[in-house]
């Protein structure tokens, strides 16, 4: 047996940094299917045969996947509705506070009163508009 610990390496005969130095550099390992292509092919063929004989499993997995997807979509829509409700509550609270402080935003909301002289002379900055 050779004293070279890399004699069975796919890169045997080439000079790699981990063969010449002791700096701790490790060549990344290949994934299991790339290290064992024949076993991978055999397992894939067995898997395809299993699915061909038990096709109903695909239906069950597909139904579960669609159910999870529908549930997540429903949850997302509920969260968006909740956020919209919170935005409306915050806007209503701001308008109420503006009304209590005598600001025209409290009376007219997001639609400024253009033609009223009181609104023109007050020259008040609207909330939510910069």
C-alpha cells in the first residue's frame, strides 16, 4: 500500500493544495448522487416502479399539497385584510384627532376643501401628504 493517503482519489496524480500543505484546506465533498451514480440510477428506477404500481400515492400527495397551498393562500388574504383594517383604523383615528384639534383634515378627510376661504387662509398641511 502506498504512503499517499490520496491514492484512491479521483484527482490522483494532480497536485492539490491539501496534499502539499497543512493549512486545513479541504476539498468540498461531492454530493451522494454524484459519488454513487449507479446506486442513484437503481434507486430512481425502483422509485419509478413503486410510483407506477402505487399511483394513488401521487393523488394523495397532490391533494395534500393543494390543500396546504389553499390554506396558505387563505391565511395570506386574511392577513392582508387585517392590515387594511388596521390602516383604516389609523386613518380614522388621525381624522378624529384632527377634528378635535380644529384641523380641516378632520372634517374633509383625504379630500382637501379647495373652494372654502377658511381652508385657503388656514394654509394647513394635511396629514399623510408629506
